[in-house]
C-alpha cells in the first residue's frame, strides 16, 4: 500500500485509502481491510515535517563547521536542523548549504548595511564631513571632530580617510592679551611721570636750602681791663663776685645758657662737656648796664657748669 495515498480521516474504508501519520511520526504498520495504520514517533536525529505515510523518518541535516556553518536551530521530530554561516560569512543559497565571506569596506568607505545571513555587506564612500579610517564590515562613516564646538582651533582638516586634528584652545576674547599689555604699559608710564613730578616738587633738605640759619653771637665784655686768667676758676669766681653786686641771675645753673660778662681776652670755660675757649673779636668797650640782656653768649651745651675742684682754688 506504499503507492496509495493516505487520508487524515479515521475511516480506513474511505475511497480505499489508509490513514496518514502526523508530522513527527512514521508508519509503523500499514493498514489493511481489517486494521488501521499504526504510527510511531521519529527516532533521534530524524524528523517528519508533515502528514506522511512513510515507513521511516528522514535524517536531520548536518551543519559542517569546515564549511563555516553552525547550527541555527536544533533537529526535532517535526522539523529538520537549520544551519547558518559563522560571523564574517553569509549564505550563498536559500538552503544555506554554502557560505561566502562578506566584503569589508576599505579606507574612505563606510558600511551602509551590515551583512546578514543571506546578504553581503553594502559599502558607500564617506561624504563631506565624514571619514572612515578602518577596514572592516561593521563601521559606518564617522563625522569629523568639530574643533569649534570644543573651542579649539583646527590644526589639520579632516578628510574622508582621517579625522580632523584640533590644536590649542581658542581665546574667549582675542583682544584681551594686547589690551592688557597696552594697559600695563600705560600704568607704568603714569607711575614714572608721577614719581618724577613728586621728586621735582618736593622741598630740598640740603644745607644750602635749609631754613635753619646760623646766627652770629657777639660775646659781652667785662667792665674791667682785659687780663688773661690763669685758671678757669678765676673766671668763675670773678663772675660770682659780680653777681653778688648785681644780684642773683635767675636759674643760671639749671639752663643750657651760660652768661659771660666777666671773662674776656682769652678765657677757658670748663663744663661737664668739652672745654670752650672764648676770645673777643672786637675792641674792649665799657658795656652799658641797661643792655645787659643783650650781652650774653648762648652756647648750646647739654650739661651744667661744673663746680671748681679743690686743687683749682687760689693759693693752693
């Protein structure tokens, strides 16, 4: 009954045909006038894709790695094993019995469509503003780096095979540097002018321009004849004798002013500081008592009159 067509009905008497086996099964016992068709499941690595009246299932397909194939779907009792090509290859026919290597896009070309199981790679040349510096079947054309967006200058412009190369950072305000230099120069010049003007206008403190002037002082002459005193104490004693006659002078020993009326010609005054020699510069004249206040010699000494020593008393 191999050549007879089967049917899917349960009745074996319909048009004299036997019952078919479903997919995944095969005919284990054929039918006859007294029995129905007996079906059995397809053994491992075999299959039956649909209704059949086959005495055995079909062997599953083998995916050969030597042909760059690999298993896409495993074999089942109801379906055959499916194969596909490994990465970098695509199926050359509908059954994918042969695999071909996919094309790679050269420099300056980018991938428009990647290769699929059934199709090869589609490459296109890179347009203006894009580039591709790799040779593969995956990378599309890449846009050039925008140096302006990074606030950097373009050092090397991009091509279809190379990216743009950026240089130094752009200045936010290119006029700031020259303006700063000119401003610094102007400030330095202004400072120099002000210093020169100040030096020219400030008062000079040299002795020639000093407001302190030396006032000449004339010594007062005594009313007695000139005689050179042998010791400074004689001048000191004569002065006090005169003071006893005229009355006391106010606070002579407590000031830095030494009044000399009784020591003329050449007189040595001894103080706590240096010894001072006074010689009159004008002829001797009798001083007017009314002008006693003018007959003074002011000597700027910082110490008081010293007391006469014992060995300086007359007659010793």
